[in-house]
C-alpha cells in the first residue's frame, strides 16, 4: 500500500505536536512520510504513528508501511 497521493490525518504520533495534523502525502521514504497542507510541509516519522486515509476511512499503522515502497510492493508480488 502506498500513501502517496492520499489525504492523510495523523491519529496518533510519538511526537504529540503532529497528532491531528492533516495533508496530502507527497513523498514516502523508508522511515518517513511528507505531507503538504495549507500550513506547509510536514515530515512525519512512520514508526509510532497511526494514519487515517481519506476518503476511504482506512487506518494504517506506521509499522505496516515501514520500509521502502519499492521493497513492499516487490515482496507483495511474490
């Protein structure tokens, strides 16, 4: 599953200043997700974070999407 292009809300984060923030996921690295919103760019660590994906309403734990996107997609194919 890729977060890129998804509207994302942060339900829980180890960094409490990021809890409740929202934005569109524009970049995903092995350990972070970058969100863009009207307030600017926000880099969020995946580990310890719970994301709400809109409009689907799916909830994704950061630990479920840790690692490089390419590696996650490749391992799913096998």
